[in-house]
C-alpha cells in the first residue's frame, strides 16, 4: 500500500494535461480577441465599400 501511494505521489502525468489545458485556454483567448478586433474592422470596411458602390 505504501509503495502504491509513493508511485501515485511521484506520478507527474497529470501535470502535463493541466499545462496543455492552460496553454490551450491562452491560445483561445488570443484567437477570440484577434477575431473580434479584425471582425469589427472588416465589418466597417465592407460597409464603406457597399456604400461607395451604391
């Protein structure tokens, strides 16, 4: 039983999953922020082009 607890204590595979989850969350925040910023600017550009065509 003591050996099992020592093996569980030394097991670091769960940390890898947590690190990947944090990295994925940061990347998603950056992507969503960029898309929102570019999306609003693109909408203004398309509106200006549509107004000029008419």
